[in-house]
C-alpha cells in the first residue's frame, strides 16, 4: 500500500523560504508523476508543480521562477523548494501520485 507523508511546512515571513518534503512508502515505482498541490482556505485545490512521466519538471504560474521540484528515486522522496514566498502562498500543500494523497502540510506566510 502506497502512502505519502508531507513535512516541512511552517510559518515564514514574506520573502522567506521553505523546503517541503514528500516521503513515499510502498510500491510507487519511480518518483516520476509525483505532484505538489495546494489548497488555500475557501479555494479549490490547485496544482503547483510535478515531475512529469519522463522525469522533467513542470511548474504552474504560481510556482514559476520561485519554486523548484526535485527528488530522489532511491529515497522515494520529492522535495519542493519554495523561495520568495508571498502571503498568497499560504495554503495546505499536498503531495500526490496516482490519486493517492498525503495528509498535507500547512504553509503560512506572514506579511
């Protein structure tokens, strides 16, 4: 059974950085296809970044130029480095692969 566990969230001032981690257990194959989503209060869950099926990085507009997704197949871990954080980045961040979701990690950015 595949499980995903996120960590690394917290409270940070605007302009600061955080690194989120998603650790997978069970048979996930490769980290290709793993994604980071986020959900702010009162808003729909939205895609932030993914490692594509061929191992490339993909970013949505909310992440371009500020966030970096990378991972380690041996450790079954995908990281999201977030720089230049803004208050509008405040959300619960979730890891996903093949419709399996982690429990999320809260990121709060103060102004």
